[in-house]
């Protein structure tokens, strides 16, 4: 199994061996063949990477009086918005929302 790195698109982490392979490495070809053979798992890897990139570690952002907070609960990312300290909404973000 593999894991995509958050900020590098030119490499992949092989979880079993805990080794990192760049696109210039011979082993990276094994990953490409794996991705062709298992497209659903490859899609899941990309989804998990993008989900982690969207999460801002709970730091709130205030724009025009609306405070926005992304937080992680049981592997799911939620968006919580506040306006003048009153809660507006709690929205679950998943693949269907993209």
C-alpha cells in the first residue's frame, strides 16, 4: 500500500517498507502499475491527501465578521461558521461536496 505526501507530487511513500520513492526511481514504476491495477485505491489516496490539505488544524479565519473553523472528527472534516458569536452551521465535507 502507498501514501501520497501532502506537498510533493513527484514522490510516493510505500507504507510496508516505509520507503520514499521519487518519480525518477525504478520503484516508482511499481507504484504507477499498482495505480493502474487498483484505480479505486488510487482515488482514495488522492481523496485522503486533499482532505488533509484542506484541514487548517482548527485555526479559525474571520472574514467580514464570519468566523470559519475547519476541524477533524473521526477522520471527517467539518466546517463550522459563526457570525457575531452565534453558530450558523455545521457542514460535513466529503467527496460529494467537492
